[in-house]
C-alpha cells in the first residue's frame, strides 16, 4: 500500500485541466438549478468535489480502452471524451442525447465509455473487458470507477480475485468520499480498501492530493503497469461536496464545513492567475449549451 500525498509540487494547475474541472463543476451546479426549476426529470447524482479524479486520469486512458462509470458519472463522461451537449441532452431528455435521450443521467455512452447505476455490477464486466484486452495484446485496459460504499458488494471481490489470478489489465478507480448515500464509511467498511486489495495481491495506491498535475506523475507508472498486466486499485481520498442525489444530504453542519473547506474549487485560488477567468468562461460555455439543448425537441422512444 502506498500513500502518495505530495505537497512539494508547484501550485499552478495545467490550464487544460483547470478548464475541464471548471466545465464539470459548472455543469453540475447548473443541474441542481435545472432540477429545482422542474426542467430535469428523473434523478441525477453530481460529482461536485470529485471533478479532478477523471481529469487526472483522462490523458492516461486511450480511446480504445474500456471505461465503466457509475451513477456519479457526468465528470467521467466529459473527461473521457464525451460531448457536453450530448450529455446535457441525455440528462434533459432531448434529441441528440448520448443514449438517445431516454437513458438519463446514469446511462451514458460515448465510444468505449459506458455508465450504469447498479453498484458493483461493473467490476466483473470490466474484468471481462480486461481479459479481452489481454487476449488482443494491444496494451489496452479496462478502467472502472466505483465509490467506497460499493466495496460492500461481493462482486467487487470476485473481480479482484480473477484480476490478480489472471494478471488482467484492470484499473479500479475508487472515489472514496467517505460516505455512501447517507452512511459514513466508518459505519460500513471494516478494515480498509487498501488492505482488502492487498489480500488479493492487487496493487493499491492511496491518493490524498486534489491537483491533477500533482497526482498524474504518481498514477502514470501505475496505469502503465496495468497495461502490462499488473492490476491496480487507485484510491482517491476525496469529498462529496453536494448531496447524494438532489436534496438528500443528511450530514451535520460541522461535517459539511469540513467537506467544503477541502473542496478544490474553494481552496484552489492561491497562486492561480487564471482561476476566475477560466471559471467564468466555462460557466458561460455550459450556459450556452443548456440553452441550446433546452430548445431541442424531447427525445422519443423508437
Ligand atoms: C446494487 C445497488 N444497491 C443500491 C443502490 C442505490 N445506491 C445508489 S448510489 C448508492 C451509494 C453509493 O455509495 P458509494 O459507492 O460510496 O458512491 P458515492 O455515491 O459516494 O459516489 C446506493 C446505495 C444501487 N444503485 N445499486
């Protein structure tokens, strides 16, 4: 198990990373407003606070890799090459959505990127995709995003077992935000994710920083190792800044204050010249996309 907390790196974000993080942030903020205004049907789970995780990994994942996302997948989708308007159209049930506008927030598809909300289901499927990549021999991998609460699903361990046994190119990305819906991790996880991975002989790296340019040099060799058959678990220690879904946040004020203080969006500006400029530009970009998508006809079942 490695603890990869680093504090000596330069402060500045890469501009491309910052733009993408801001785009995801402003999208997620607007989705809560759209829901409140009755313009978003069904449900949605935002990744507020966690945007930097897929942004860190994005340049390391190839278009021919398989990416499996979960219920909190908007940031994953955008970071792994999904289009903003097709995401919005899917969430808002309009024409041109990533899954025809009838799947909604949890059913996104772009190339070899797919999301589904059933916890734990994706790990065995990702292990199967990793087996395919192993057979194909082109250095591809399967990357799967899960939350800490999902480690309560037995399928996680079946997949880890086979990944280790067969040396599968499987990258498990854990966004450990310390809570599963309303249950704090301490109330649902005995031991630790690191020790559980270790029990199968699967490499585990814990990541405490929240800046892509600091994290990327740490995860790059791990991803390269996965491509050559050393499966790995990357555990990002992160925060869920928003509610679980729409208005369902049961955390007390003290905990919410701790979480907000750790949010990259609030704690970032020191030494970042372009922060406000990039934030405003991305907010505007998201606003334009929403206006355009809302003007489209509703998606139809065919
Ligand atoms: C098999 C299954 N059981 C229950 C749910 C309902 N559910 C959706 S998200 C969630 C909590 C997930 O927690 P975690 O894995 O920590 O991810 P987070 O929401 O914190 O990102 C639950 C219980 C589900 N989607 N799938």
